[in-house]
């Protein structure tokens, strides 16, 4: 069993959930504060858009406590920078329970 101690989520970010597209712009729900840990680093990833995908450079990776619900296209603001969630993957411990949630931010 792998445990993630609370002190690993030492950052606070603002999460805005994507609600859809209207009149050629994305709309988001009200901002909410979430605990997380953000590692700012560049890495190559793929941006999915419909049937095509493009190579992109991710700016950061964020780790959220188990149970945090976050989705692709949501916005995360931290350290004075606004990111868009490109990938989300829950991570599980050996017992099968959710340990934390990882998100790739561009």
C-alpha cells in the first residue's frame, strides 16, 4: 500500500472547470481553490483535438489528492500562470484504492 502524505500537496491553485464552447470561446465554471503539488518542467506530450493529435510541450505536471475530480480542458492557475489540463490520470496504490490524481498542464 502506497500512502501520499498531506504535506506533499503544499501548493494551492485555482481550478476552473470547462463547461463548453459558446460563441467561439470556451466557458468555465466559478473558480475554486484546490490543494496540489505542481512541478514546473517542460516535457513533450500530445494534444488531442477530435480525430487528430498534435505534439505539444507541456509546461508543468500537477498532483492532486485522491478524490479530486479534474478533467481535460479545465484551467489551473498557479504561480501567476494559467495552464490548461491536457491529460488526467488517477494513480492507484497496491490495494486498488486511488492514491492521487496526476494532470499534465500546457
